[in-house]
C-alpha cells in the first residue's frame, strides 16, 4: 500500500481475479507526480504474444484523465 492512500481491490468474475483497483484518500497537487504500482500474474494458459491492456482512469478534484 502507498502511504497516505487507501487501496480498494474489486474482485473480478473469475475466482482470484481483479477487475478494478482504486487508490483514494491521498493528496497529489497538480504540480507534483507520483507512481502507483500494481503487480499482476498472468494465467499460465494465456496465449503467448497476446497484448494485455490495463486501462487507467485518473480522477481528480477538477475532472479526470482517461488513459485508455
């Protein structure tokens, strides 16, 4: 967990999967940046060479950025 932030992990449909991760409660002024890390494990049965997408939506006090 990132100090000063709360993390919420939303379970996915498949057992042990995750559909969303929310970092909330912290303060990050516009003139600063930070990094929010996640660690993921890909199922051994996944097709080799297949692209995996991690869509990100950054919600701010005055709007949001869609990093899809």
